[in-house]
């Protein structure tokens, strides 16, 4: 018997590729393939990194997805005050309940999942048991979390960036503040691990990009893009010392880290702000996305 067509399935949005929620990249070791995950409102799409072939469309959530993240096994989505974990992009595996306001950042952390809501509450979850391991509370008027990063080799530690411009390094499994970085008096809009240990790139609302040594709290180099807020940062990892930064104006800058200068520019990379920008691991391929409903791959810099 002939299978019925799925063309009219309700959650499939014809021509909808991505929105403002930053994309995620997963590497599937057994298939030796990168997967690109984008948000399309109440659902998310999974694409092959080879030719951007659509592989799957998730079931719709009750409301729009506000944050997206992933690890080697699962894709995580936040929807209002709820968090869901998905297997193979279509199978709902876990459901996390405990927040009292909308969640806007989620990040897997070894066997744990971190989530931040609009009230300044950070919850650390046990991924498999779905239980709350620890809850932390921040005063948004003093330190409103805008982004976070787990630096390489920093066991149990997470770096939080804030609207006030400070950064804080916490041992999140012990609920202990390790160190406070005074920052640059501008809102932090992006954090990205550099290929070198102890080094991170910090993007600011005024367009500055700071390459900073976290161990010694020292700035290594500073760049500045002229097109507004830094919305995303990514490093090449194929032995080429290049860094790309995205802007709220839709332009992209590529920086030569050896020569400490601008390498090239991509004007009007998107018709709206560039909300995602990621080099594929060990490849000269740059993936970008934007609320202009486009997902693009650029090769060679």
C-alpha cells in the first residue's frame, strides 16, 4: 500500500529555514558528519553539514523556542519556562520543569545542563535523572547574565558574561564564585573559547572584541568592528589563526590573529543581524544564520 504524503503535515513550514535563535552544530562521530540545527519557531530543523540537506523536523513545542543547545547525544530546547531534550532530532527524551519564568539561555555541561531564566535564576540539572542539582540566583540589577561559556580544562567551572560588563567565573557544582573580572564597562554580547587554553574572545555591545587570558586576567589583543554590537564569534580550528565576528548590521569581519589585523570583510552577509556564526571543526567552512530566514555556508578565507 502506498504511504500517504507528508507534504501537508501541520508543523512543516514551507520555505522556513531559520529565525533569530542561534543555530547549533553537532558532530556525529560514527557518521563522520556535522549536523546543523536551526530553530523555526515551535520546531527545529536538522540539516546535513555536507550539502545542507534537510534531515529531520522536530515535533512542535507548545510555544516558540527561546533557546537551543546540543551535545554529542541530545538537542536541548527551551520553551517559556520548560526545557526539552531530544534524541535523533525527533524523539523526546527528557523534560525539565522547575523555572518560574522564561528560559533564555541553556548549555549542556558534562552530565549536567545549565539554564538561565529572566528572573536571574540559574538551575543546574542532572541530565538523565532530570532532577535539580543546584539552584543559583543573580540580581539582574547587579549582574544580569547575557551569555556563558565553559572554558577548556576548567573542571566544573562556567564563565558568565553580564549586561553590566563584568564577568564571573563560578564553580557551578559547588555554588562558589571563583573570580570576578571587572570587564570593560560595556554589555557583554558574546563569549567564545579560543583554540588556546585559558584564552577566550569577548564581544561587546559597542563592537569591541577582546582576546583575553582568563588565567592571568590580561588582555592579549583588541579589535573593533564599526557595525554595532558583536553578535557572534568563531575561531578556525584547522591550524589557521583566523577569527570571524558577526554584527547586528548583517556584516562579518574576519581577523588575522597572527598579524593582529583585519583580514577581510563580508558586507551584507545577511539582510538582518547575523545571530549565528560558526566555523565547522577543522574545516575552512563558515556557517551563518539570521532572522532574514537564511542559512549560508562560506568557504575559504
